[in-house]
């Protein structure tokens, strides 16, 4: 149920990669905390179903089709949000793809470009258009990018994925430094093992990997997407008003060891 005095009451938000996993969970948490949510992803049927579900709670929600690797799609999604709701206050740049661990010298030549185009290029496009909209609206804003523990250290994933998530952190810190005095905060979350479509497929293709990661995690379990979403909501809220440029691990202690 939507909270009238929630953490994000009165805020207008845009969430990418919102058709499943952490993105969908964040849409529900934002809505429950009082935000208006605009959901963006490629799978329109899932977005439509999620918007219907959120509206039943009394929250305001809309969706728009978007491929983050296409700059014109991102621009259109941001413009849709501002035209429909008058401004953009919050954004969660969650869209991304995974990459199985494989020896670098055996990877197909375009693997690196494909990962970087979506995981890094997508965040770049989003930051450009979201920041432009926030500056035009004149009220500042908060942006959270989804990195990974793979952006903080090497993990059992392909090198292009690890490189892309390190790059997301670099973009986050650069944007935070550049726009702090203009009222825009930019942070990142670094999820550990989380029960999403990408991770489920990863585990299915690599038997025993989930148990291996649990052994390396002090809390010794896989997170639910809602646990990451709660951290994103806090970073987007006024309760984190003096936090910018940070990378928050939400990983059950994985990066401690």
C-alpha cells in the first residue's frame, strides 16, 4: 500500500530495466514509499502488467519502451516522464546484462563491445538525459546507478562484465563530483548475489556456483531483489541528503573478505 508520508512522497522517478528483478522490485518499493514511477525496459508486456499491479495499490505509474543502448530511446523516456509529470526528481539506472566467466583469450571478439554498450553506454546515455532534465526543472535530484560487487573486485564472471561494472562506478563518481553544487546527487549500489533472472541463469549454467558464493559471503545466502531496492530508495531519499559519489555494497558482507 502506498504511504502518504513515505520516504519518497511527491517525487517523480524513472527506473530502467524495470521489467524484472531489481528494477521491478525497486518500482514497487518506490511506489510504496509514495513516489510516482515511470518504468522503462524492452519487454513492454511485463511493464504493462507491473504498472497495472502498482496502480492497484493507489500509486501513480506509467511505462515506456526503452533500450538503454539507444540514445534516442533514453531521451524519449526522459522526455515522456517530464511531459507527463512535469519534472524528474529521481532515477535508478538498473538496466544491464551479464556475462559468464570464460577465458579472455577464448571470448568472441564482440563480447566486450556488447557488454560495454549496454552496461556502460546505457548508464552514460541515462546520466546525460536525466541530468539535463533535472537541471531544466531546477529542483535538483538524485540518481542511483546499479553497479555490482564485480565493480569493486574480480568475481566469477566474464572480464567484460567486471570491467563494465568498474566503469559504472567511475561514471558515478565523476557525475557526483561535477553536479554536487548544482543540487544533483549521484550514487551507486553494488549488489552481491541476488535472486534475479540473470543470476538464476548464471547458476543454472554453472552448477555449484551459488554454494561457492554463499561460502564467500558472511551472511551465507542469496539476497532478494527487494533488499537491493530498499537501499536504492534510501539513497534516493532526503535521508541521504549528504551522500553523493558513494558506492554502497549490498552484498551480505561479500566484499569484506
